C-alpha cells in the first residue's frame, strides 16, 4: 500500500496520558473509499487512535496527515476548522442538544462552523435524515427518540459537514441489541456509498462483513492487520489468536 496516496496517514504515533503510555508507535494508512475496522481489548488505544486522527488530542511524537492537513502541526481551534470539515466523528454517546429537534441538531454545525446558507443546509439535513431512515422524526427532540434513533441522528449530523472521512468510536456500545442492527445498517450503507470509514468496534461479525481491512491493537500497538477473512480465520500473531479465541 502506497502511503503517499493514502487519504489518512499515521506514522509512528506515540501518546501518553501522564506516566501511562497509551500509543507506542502506531502506523496506519487508509486509502480513499476504504473501510478499516480497529479491534482489540479495552485499554489497547483504539479510541485514542481516532482522537489523534481528528486532532481532538495532540500526539507526543509522530506524524498525522489527513488529505493535505498535517494534523500534528495544528495547534489552534481556528487551524482545526478546515480539518473538522474533512473529518467527522461519531461517538459512543450521542451528544445531541436536548433542546433542539433532530433536524436542528443536524443543521447546527454547517451553519455555525462552516457558515453555510440556512435554507441549503436544511434541504441537505432533511435528505440526510431520510438517508438514515428518520424523515418522520425531523421535528422530534432527542428525549423522544430511542438510543438507536439518536445515534442515527448523530450520524446524519456528522454527514452534514460533508466529510471525506468519518470516524466511528464504539457507536453501538451503549445501545440495546434491538437498536444495534439499525445503526450498523446505516453504517453499512455509507461504506457501500464509498465513504472512507475508520471504525472502532466490538461487533466482530460486522467488522468481518463491512471492512476491507481489520487492525488488531493490543498494548498500544497494531499487532496485526489484514483482510477480515484472513485475520479472523487465520490470525498469525499469538495475541490475535488469543483475543479472538476469547470472543468468537
């Protein structure tokens, strides 16, 4: 894989919180239109990788690039603004504004951050709610929606920024099993549309079905990566085999 034409490039990323090293030399390249799943035990640094990609946390050492943005060099929120347009993130917690309707939640960032025209943003937001199968909930408040519906509004909100890359951080972890399927179906649609997706997930069946590549992390390192069929059926590293043996 050629790193120079990758849309997302991480090279030898190190990150500690206090005296605790969390990432110990992460390198990862993601091509445009690729879906990559990151799996591994809790505390292995999966979510931290995503936060380094979109500049939510600064790296201690290493190189992070998304498109033309050298993320590790961006120091101010103003400098991050163009990056926020290119990279969207969906979190485990939906973080919707409770006093705003679903439609208003989707519309806020393009208007406030990007300065887009309100009527154009509303038209786009309604199309996005239709895309996540929530057209009829446009005027509902978050408290009137199920967890799965709130998460799909959060996905529509991320898409409203028209990103080139979308990061998913354990987006089904807080959901009951009934609503997990509808959220995974929404993500599968985005992958099939060719949107570049990087997903941290515990849903192994989904990771196998939706991704072109799976990365197994442990103790701050990417231990092994490869096509899902090979990694799940014929893992090469003993740690990967042990992890998959416990959960599959």
